[in-house]
C-alpha cells in the first residue's frame, strides 16, 4: 500500500510531499524514483536517505497511484 508523508530536500530543507511504496519513493513532482531500506516517515530528509536503486519516470509523479504505476511499468 502506497503512502504519503511530509519531507524535505536540499540545503534549504524545502518542504515536499514524499510518496512511498514498497521501499520505492519520490518527491511530489519529481521524475526521480529511488529505492531504500531506510524508513520513509513524516519529517524525512530525502537527501539523507541511503538509496540502493533508482530509475527515471516518464513524467513527473504527482500522486501515490502514479508512483505505483511507474514502479510496475
């Protein structure tokens, strides 16, 4: 089951929504999808997450469903 949490990215700690599903995650509006063993929970700084896999989605991901579809395609 996909989930959405509040997170940050970058040196300025820009706030963002982060979608996560089965260890795959991305910031809302991004095409960069990453996989991690780290917990993706509210307050996560995605710059500090240790990734072990990544891919680029065809278009920006703006919903949990779009993340799931990108992972499954």
